[in-house]
């Protein structure tokens, strides 16, 4: 259902919007979590290490696509907030063309350079073949990945977080069934989990487009929407001005994780397996903060389009208060039950891997508050169409993360991956916080001056 977020209590609106989004994100994580558990439990630690060694590379590519589609959908949300429904449809057309074009470029480039990239990532020889096959299949399936992410971002831009949830629940169940079938019944091994991942994402996309067809008249495109003019060229450039910096921002975040993975790969399969399990668990742990940030982005985009700047400030303040509670709660969970959660992924007999993964989770969870504030300030700035500061913060995060991981690895070995992330989070959160307050105060001052001139 389409939802107008420009009226009503901000926290209640964002909370109601974020609940189905959170559940949907949890199910989306099942795409990878199911693969990790099934691979780790049925094929062994080397197979788990093969998937884990290249997962950050896959995330990096997907991050770029998500950044593009999320950036494009900000324009869609702003047009919707301004009640420009023709502009909404035009935004959908332009987003579809641009995102598919960039996805095809990614597929060609990544396929050609895959061997060189895996070599740079220090993927061990004993897991190289499985890692290559998993990544090759995942790259070929990027068209499907983009298909789903574009539809989901457009639907969320109109205030509907339920439809992507329903699609993901069904697709996640299908993913588990397919992974078990391909791995256990057909004996496809690690490549089978990649095929299951892509096929389930395709199902998500098909379900989304069917729902749009029957329930979203505002998104029913006409022939006239596909006819371009000089104004559309300007509108396309406007999309790129938001989408490309957001893609760059997501690339920088993914590149930082990729560098840490490369450092981690140099220490062998056990460290890779422990990092893989802990990273998946952390992705679940921070989902509430990520989700509230996405909800805030939609809230800000619609209210920015309507010119309600003070309402944006109120929403950000209250979101920050909620982040304090969320970060403390998740740190508590990671401290006392982190080891038990790791055992779900790797089994009870791998105590060394469990201890390594739990140590990582304990250290990183102490800094979840800073990570949560990054999501809040970044999404608020992006919702206002201000992408330069988030990109700068991502550059800072990448540099600090890479320096910390590489430099500390010489001093404290693989424990460097424990501290690289938290150090980077503190740095990036300070940059986006300063940028947000400067930006929102400038808009509020502009509104006040306009009000004075009218009176």
C-alpha cells in the first residue's frame, strides 16, 4: 500500500514503515545465511571458506547496484512527495534504463577480471575452484539481482514496505529448498548454492512486478512515458547526480570490507571461516539500525519534496534516540550469546573458529552506536539529495579501515580485522554528523528567511 509520510507522527510513521522492512531484510539475509549454514554443515569448512572468501566481492558489486537503485528511487520519492505522479513514472523509466545499462557493464568487466581479482584477494589454492565458480555464477545473475533491487526500491519510495516483505518471505523459503536440493540431491556443491541464490532473487522480482501490475496503478507505465525529450535528458542527469555518488559510496564501503577479507584470506581457511560466520551474524545484528536508516531515507525524501524541513529534523533526532537503545541491546546479545549463535553456522566441534568469531563480535558490538549514527545521518542527507558528504565519509571510512587492517595485521596478526571496522565507524560517523547539521540548519534558515519575506 502506498503511504504518504508527510503527515502524522514521525516516529510512529517510520516505525510502522520499518517493521515490515526489517522483517524483509532478515529474510533477505536468509539468501546468504541459508547458503552459509547449508554449505558449512554439509560440505565442510573448506567449502564454507570458499563462499566466505568471495562473498565480500559479491557484496561489493551488489552494493554498487543497490546504491544506484536507492539513489534513483530518491528522485522517485521526492516526485511522489510533491504529488508529481507523471514525474514518478518518468523516474521509474529512467531508473530502469540506467540501472540495467550499468549492470551489463558490471557483468562484462567483472567476468573478464575475475581471475585477477581472486588472485589479488589471496584466495587459497585449496578453495580457489569453488570460490571462482560461486562468484562466476553470481556475476552472471546480476541482471536478476538488479531487477529485484530496482523494483523494491521504487516500491519503498512510495511508502510501501510490505510488498517487498511478502516477496522476500516466499523467495527465502524457495532459496533454502533449492539450496538443499542442488547441494544434497543433485550434488552440485558450492555452485549449487549460488544457483539457488540467483533463482530465488528472480522469484522475488517476479512477485514484485506482478503485485505492481495489479495493485499500483500509479506505476503503470504508458507509451508516452518512454518517449524522451531534452527535459528527460536533464532528468536523467539529475538521477545520475544522486545515483552515481550513492553507488560510489556503497562501493567504498564494500571495498573496505573487501580489503579486510583480503587480509583475512592470507591467514588460511580457519580464519576465513570464522570471519565469514561472524560477518553474517553482524549483518543480522545491525539490521534494525540499517532498516531504520532506510525508513528515515524514505521519510526524509518525501518531506524534502514537500518542503517540510523542520519535520525532517524532528525525525532525525528521534531516530538517533532509538539508535541508542538498539545498539546497546545488540551489544548485550553479542556479548552473552554470540558464541552460541556462531555454533549454528559452524557446528559445536569447531571451538577455535567459534572463539575467533565470538571475539570479533564482542569487539565490534561495542561500537554499534557509531555505526547506527552513520546510517541515520547518511540516509537523511541522501533523502535530501545531498550525496557529497556521504561519499566523503565513505572515502574516510575506506582509508581508515584499510590502513587499520593492513597496519595492525603486522602487529597483532588476524586480530586486526576486529578493530579496523570500529575505528572506521567512529571516523565516518563524525563526518556525516557534521555534514548533516550544517545541511539541515541551512535549509531551516532558508525557510525562515522566506517566511519573513512573505510577512
